C-alpha cells in the first residue's frame, strides 16, 4: 500500500483489510475480511467465561466450506484459491507466534 508521501508501506497479515487488498478479485467490496473482534453470536449471558470471539482458524474454515446458497467464487478460483489457503495458513501461524511472543 502506498502512503501519501509516495513510499510503500507493509500491511500486517492480521490487518482487517489485508485480504481485500491482497485479493481484489475474490473480495471486490472488501467486506469479507477477518476481524479479531467479531462475536460468534449474541448471547444473553456468558456461560462460565467461555470465549465468545471468532478465531482466525474458525473464520478460514467457514470461508472454505461449500454452501448451496452462496456463490462459490473463492472455491472455483483454482490457483488463486491455493494462494488464499497458503496465505490463510501464514495468517494463522502469525497469530500463533504473536501469542507466544506476548505470553
């Protein structure tokens, strides 16, 4: 991504718009990105302090599943899909290493 000064800037893999920038053909509107603060669903009470946030592994698993009521652009994009999977794996490992580094 280019800044206003004309210099290139590296985008972190866990940035919310990373996939939209990396794959404009797959995510043309940039709305299908992973966000670390997305809840599973609205619950009235937390049961025993269980985690209610979506993990990147769960989001990737959701995105690569085939559904009859959705367009299968991602699954039918062949090599771009393979690159997406490899990139998703690096995002997952980056998140794990970040956790290990901080804890």
